[in-house]
C-alpha cells in the first residue's frame, strides 16, 4: 500500500485566534473584499515587469526588480546574496502568446527546478516575479502568468488555460536555448499556490507526462472542490457566472466537476509524492478542501501527504518560513 501521511503543524503568528473561519460572517467577507482591492492595485503595479519589446521574446528584468520600490527589501537582499537573475519571457500556448518569467542563480545547471503556478485570475493575483516563491534556496524557478490579463487569450479558470502549464513545460528547452542556459536538474518539482494549486493538479490529471516529468508536487491553499467554493463564497460563484461561463442550474455540475481536482484523483500517479497544505484560518479556501482531497487520495492509495496548519492563513502568508518548510519536504527523500 502506498504510504499516506497526515501532519498538523503550528504556524508562528496566527491571524485569527479562535476556531475555524466562518466564511459567511460579515467581518470575513468585508476583510476579503478589502484585501482583494489591495491585491488588485498591487497587481496593476506588477504588470510592467512583464513588458517585452515588440519583436523580442524575452527581457532581463533583474535591475528593474532591484530598483523597484514594490520589491520587498528582504527579497532584494536574497537576490543579491544569491546573485540571482530574472528574465521575463513569452511563449506560445494554443496559438496565444503567454507571459512568464524565470529566476535562476549562476549554479542553475546543478540546481533543482521548480515550475511555480500563481493564484488569482486575469490581472488579479499577477505576482511580482521577485518573491519568496522565486528565491527558494538556489532553485531555478519558472512561472507563468496564464492567458488573459497581461497575456493573450481568455482565462477559463481551469478550462483550456490549464494547457498553459503543459505548454510552459514543453517550452523549457526553448528557454534554455534562448538564454544560453543549461538546466539539467536532478530534481524537478511543481508548486501551485491558491488557484495555482488547483491548476497544478488539473494539469497533472489531464497530461500524464507531467507526472513523470516532476519528481514531487505541492499544492498550497489550493481549491480542490469548486462545489465547496461556491457554497462558501457567493462572490466566487458570481465571478464564475459573470466571467467564466458557469450557468447556474444549467451546466453547473459539468462545469464545476471538470475544474475540481478532487473529482479526478484516479488520474493521478500512484507513486508521485504529492503534498497538500491547508491553513486552518484561511479565509479564502476553507480547510474542508484539503480534508476532502486527502480523504479521496487516501481511499485511492495515492502517495499523498497532508499538512493542516494550525493558525495558518491563505498561502501561509503569516508563516515566515513557509518556503523553507516546503523546500525541506521537497528535498527529503
């Protein structure tokens, strides 16, 4: 039988101090709305990092990130200490041009490789390429912005946009050639945060070659069942209806099932190690997502590990050592 492990870890500085989050409380809804507005403003400021001149396919953005006031000082220090370079690029995906970035150190030939998948949709959630996700130890990190927003095409939130993950992986040899890099990692990982965790699992489920390409996979605060999402967050249901083609009491079951990783666990490898992380005080993705996903993986005897973080907020933003914790799991054989 494939080994299944369950961990409960303690976060360092919990945002909420009593019980699990009530997703329907006015306080939580208001807090989420305010946070979303703040994130949206930041994402608009992040967009110029991905600008590429007409006729070019990539641009070195290292100095732009180091000089920017919106790159945190602690990340700037890591970039300089690691002698890390950042390059924005664009790649083809189903006939569309999608933006992405690569972060690498001088030792990239021998460093582990991580494909990182962001959260959010369209412009919301567009990340500053310089973050703790992109400065993990000496890892080479490659990320995609997905279609829509700053890229061509229309985001379908778990529809054909999942192809952007497959096509990014297929494009890695072109990135090496374009930048004259040699990436020959002994270890290759994939990490998805928030919507990126959903996106990662859907990609693994739909494109089996990715299960052999990556040695390990991690979902951090990923929504596993969109039925649960719309039951707990009316704003998400309305967004799915208004922006992504959900027809309530129409195509609802097919639409939600197709985009819910928990409905397709049988398609996952029995041997690829998979880590599911959920914070108990996450006010965006309730802890039931992780619990249900782990239960189904356990039933199917998949090689899954589940961490439920006491006091952990969405994507463990209140846990200063989140990436070290994840990296330790990735490198633990």
